[in-house]
C-alpha cells in the first residue's frame, strides 16, 4: 500500500458526472457493492444528478493529482419526503477508485459528508453494506459508525442471496 497523498474534497459539478458514472459502474460486474446487474448509462446518471440537485442532497468529489478519485452523497432514509419522520436521517453512498483504497480518500469524503450532515442538522447517517465487504464494514467502524442490524438474504446478485449490514453514526 502506498502512503496517503493529498486529496481535495469539494462539491461536485455537472462536469464531474462522467467520472462519477465511471466510479459507480466499475464495481457492478465484479462485486456486490451495488446490488444491480446492469451498468448505469448517461441518461440514468443525468436523471440521478438532477434529482440530487432538486432535493438539495450534497454530492462531493475527491480530487487527487487532478482527477476525480471518489465521490460521496446521500439520499433521504426510507423514502425521504414520503415519510417525514425520517427527515433528519440520511443514507450515504461512497465510491472510491480501487487504486485509491487505503490512501485516505474514503476517510476524507465520509468526514466531509458527516460535516455537511452536521451543518444541515442531520441527526443520523446510515450506511448499508454487503455483509461480505469486511473492509467497508471496518472502514465505517473506524469512522465512528456502529453496526445496528444485519438483514439476511434481502438482496440477490450473482445467483445468490446477499445479507445487508446496517451501520449508523449519530452526528450531533
């Protein structure tokens, strides 16, 4: 593993969408990071971007050596606006380029996202992780997330059932 290098975290712009799409898609064929079989196309990601902007959900990117190497965002928890009792709880998403793992990129992104949650009076940030992703679970724990539940066989990919681990961090 190479040493950590400088990474800047900033709000994403629409110009970052191709890099975000790449980061979203790269693990779909080979991992259970995202529980879907097909890659996202440009139209789907443009719709996602517009929805994130309309809802005021932050999208942050990490930039190292002049390129986007990770992104983080959130959505409303359990239906967002449909169930306002959850309005102070969000579920985050974070994707980091594989060659950047262990270099502080994920930490910088998630810490910036938690800081944003604090500024917006979000009370809880939730992460939902495939149970076999022990590295992701350990990463969340190292950043103050607590495992609060395991849901057996709630997803399916690669012809097998997948278990989901829920982790949360109380922000304030």
